[in-house]
């Protein structure tokens, strides 16, 4: 490791008052420290450091504010019953972050090296990993373009941050199915666009549809492809699966769908369990047709936050379908329980997915 990659630690001597774990809301509470690293065209990525968590100062002309050159990631650290700290497939997050960066013309990170920085940050903040079952420490790595310049061109300087937020359980009242509205007007992403990247604009552009669905009493929207408005892409900011008869179907990655790590893990689990699983184009018409035939057994979204989120009802124009009588399906439940048990060390991990943060 050369000099410019040496990690400096500036300790926070002014520790925060902590919120009781049962009062935690998502993403509002942050730990005592954060990780920062700089990029310049001359030096590349350099000056990695762990500092007290604090506001940052940027020039008002910093390119992030004007043209949205930024990417982010989301993963969690879990505390096991015997007090070890585990990450779930974190290398996949940094690999995906680099794919997002490539799309946004942001310089790539050394994936293995940044994982060691995250591990060091977690060693320092390990007391912040909640102890309550179902709770975790949410990890948010992100990169912003910092050059003060209004020209339309990639920034010459960037900062990479990692911040940490203790979060409660997604399912305070237990895993339960949600109502979904099939969005016909707005599009989340199109092939050739930025849908495969975790970049800010995709999410702010989705608020309008989410808000309308909320106003109508739904919890999320189902996104269709932007070209034909026929093929299913994602549900809210989760990937989506359908159990049709004995087979599990999920939309094929096509450039507009975000490649979820939960999605990948579920496909791998199903294969291991000899449950037929296929990645292919699937139209909304096909799903409603299959429902009429009575063979749509389960529908669920997948992502780091909820892990598995069962869908109890889908509304498409005037048509409505109720899935599994509005109850959580057997397979959805088994997937949820298996994945969360592996993530929290309750069940042995035969796949080598978990990474322990060792002293
Ligand atoms: C992050 C994200 C997902 C889920 O990815 P995971 O790695 O499983 O958390 C799915 N869709 C969108 C749009 C996302 O941003």
C-alpha cells in the first residue's frame, strides 16, 4: 500500500447521544464517524480518512448540484446473536458501484481496497450496530462530483464517502403483503439510459409516481418498460419475482433494471433448492392472464431494505388481482427466512456470502 492510500483516522471525541433502538426511523440517525477519500485527475483516488461525522462544505458551482454526477450504494451490517458483525456480499456492492460510475463517467474505485476501508470504519463504529433482532446498521457509500465548474463535462475532482445509519426493522408488525399500482404514465428508466446505475436522478424522477400511488392508497408502483409499456421491470425500488405454477419468473436484466444483489441471491437459492427459476421478459398482460387461469401463486419484491416484500394486490387500469388471498406465500416466507438467517448468522452460510468484521 503506497503513501497516498494510507488510511488516517481522526477520532471523534464528542460522541453523540444515541436514540433508543425502538425509536429508530430509516436513515435519520448517523454514527460518530464517516469515511472520506478524494479524487483528482493528477493524483487519482487519494487521501483516504476516517473523520468525525460532520457537514461538508462545497462550492455552490460544484458539479454534483447542477448535473447530478453522482452514484450511491446501499448495504447493511448485521449483529449476530454471539455478537459478531457480518456483511452480506459487500464486494458485489462495490463492483456494482463501479458499474454505476462507469455509466456516469466517474473514475472507478479499487473495489478490494475500499472494502478494507469500510471494514475499518465498521471496527471503529461497531457499537453502533443495533442489538435488537431485525435491526441493522445501514451503510451508504456515495461519490459526488466536486469541481466548481458549470461546463457540461465530467468533473475533474470527486469525493467518495461512506456514512452509517442504524435502522429499525422494515417489518415492525411482521412481514405482510402490500398493494401495488401498475404505473402507466411515468417511466423509471429506459434501455440505454441510467436504470442499471444507482444514481440520484433515477430516484427523484420516481417520486411523482410514488406520490400518486400513495395518494390512491397503494404502497408502491410497478414499473413497466419505457418503450412498449408492456414488460414488467421493477416494483418501487425493488426487483420483482412471480411464482407462476411451479416456476419462478423474474424480468431479464436489460439495462434499465437495477441488478439487485438480493435478486441474485434469490435466484441462486432457488437454483440450489431445485425450484425452476427463469430470467425472461414478462409482460403485465401475461401476469393478468395467468392470474385469470389461477396460476399466479406468489408475487414479491426484493432488495436490501425489505429483503423480500410480498405483494398482496396488483391494480392495472380497472383490473385488480388479489394474490394468494392477500397472504404471504410459502416460498416468499421461506426465502425471507433463509436470507435473513444467513445475513444475521442464525443459519450457517453454505454459500460464502457473509463477511465477518474481525478485530
Ligand atoms: C438498490 C435497488 C434494488 C435492490 O438492490 P439490492 O442490491 O438487492 O439491494 C432494486 N431496484 C432498484 C431500483 C434499486 O435502486
